[in-house]
């Protein structure tokens, strides 16, 4: 019969062998469970921090009319005038021709631009190209046309204008014609010339029978 000390040693040996077999398995399961929880919490945190998807950007709007502003540096007069796309309008010694005019919907941040060609009529009646490029309504000073006498910049793009379209002018004249820029608020002349006033009716009151 073994002594109590020997019995304790045998129990300790059995306990240590079982501990060596059971602890690694428990640790592995705990590590796997902890890793799964960590991955799940990381994914949830990343989803919460991710920015919301941006709304789909609407296509830009193509407009048939470009609105310009111009200043005569000599007189200090500023006028606003509309120009149809591919039409040429003369402002002072400059000829302005927009090729496209784009804008954005009202629900989006404004972004209005136009591809413009500007020619100068020189003193010897020659035409010289002084500007070809994009103008931006939100940044009028970025690509504005700076001339010795005239400055021109883009104000906006429009779907319609009070100015008759160039097709109507072509139908009347039979050929395209360069128009002169006119103030936007200028009213059409409806008065008759003074020499066209009608003759008074009846006899002359100063004559005597």
C-alpha cells in the first residue's frame, strides 16, 4: 500500500497530464472565438465609418443660348447680351461666337461653362483671333477676354432668349448675318420718324374763303 505522499505524487502526475491535453484545446477554442468576435466588431465599425455612397451625378445640360456681359472701358458702359450657340455677335470691335454652353441642374452645385471664340476687327478691317477656350460663369475673371477697349465674360447659359433665333434671321435675309450686341433691356423701337407724320385732315384753318 502506497503512502499518502506517493498517492499525492500519482494524482499530481495524472492531473498534469490531463492539463497538458485539455488546456491547449480550450485555448485554441477561446482564441478562435475571440478572433471571430474581433473580426465581426471590426467589420461593423468599418461599415459604420464608411461614407454614404454619393448620389449619381446628373448629366450636364446643353443650352442653346449663352449670356455674356461686356464693358466699354472708354465709356464705362456695361451691357448684357445673348448669343445663340454657333452664332456670332459683334460687341464693339469684338466678335463673340459660343460653340457650346453647359450648365448643371438646380439641385446640384452651379457649374456653368462655355467654349467661346473671340475675334477682333483690327483698324485695317482684318479679323484676328484673340481668344479660344472655356469661360466659366462662376469664375468670370479666370478666362475673361481682356482687350485694350473691351472686356467680355460669360454670365450664364439659358434655354431660351428674348432675341430671335438665328434661323429666323436667316429665313428673312436668306443668308447668315453677324449681329451687333444690344443691351438686354433695350426695347424695340416702335415710333415712326418725324418726317413720316401724317398730314392734318381737313382744310387749313388759317385760310379764308
